[in-house]
C-alpha cells in the first residue's frame, strides 16, 4: 500500500512542472502581445486626435484657404511632438479636398526587443477631416434660416388665430 501512495504523489508533482513549462510561456506571450497592441492603439488614437485637432484649429484660426494647409501642418507637428508617442517616423501632411481640410498623420510603432517583432514595425495611418467654413457666409445663412423659421411660426400663429 505504501508503494501506491508514493506513485500517486510523484504523478502530481511531475504534472505541475510540465504545466508550468507549457502554460507560463504561453501566458507571457499573450500578456506581451496585449501590451504591444495597447501601445499601438495608444499611438494610433494619439495621432488621430492630433490630426483632427490640427485640422479644426487651422480652420478656426483663419478664413483664408491658402493659409489653412500651412497652419494645419504647423499645428500637427507641434501636437505630435507634445504627445510623446512611442513611435518612430512620425509624418504629417495636409490636403485640401473640395471644401474639406484633411490632415494625415502616420508613423511606425516601436515594437521592442522581441526577436520576431524587432525587425517589423507596426504602421498606423490616421486622418482628420474638417469642413472649411467661411464665417461670414455661415453667419448669414444662420440668420436667414432664423428669419425664415420665425416667419413660418408667425404664419402658423395667424392661421390658428383665424381658425378660432
């Protein structure tokens, strides 16, 4: 009977060691991938925010279309430098497409010193769009719609008063 008890104890001791050799490296790889993906998402979200805010600021600062693209580039570079992203090869470019100012930001996420990932960099591209408004025309249109809605409301009141 003593021999059977010893054998069962040895089986349990050995299985814990094998499980630790297989499961622990697997869990470490999963956790490291989660960390790398979170860095990638942080960089992409930060670059998207910078490109959108650069387009919005450039549109609100000046009313001239020619100056907007230069201001968007300057604002985008400033904000990307302030974000302290864990990325390399950060680039920003801008383009005017019709009535929209589009700011592109792209770069490569540094993936650390893991053997398979150190040669490859994860590339991200973001785009921020802003409809360029001409403030004078915009205010005139708002006032016109306000006047039209007020006159419609007055006509409705007159019709209801006449019906009573």
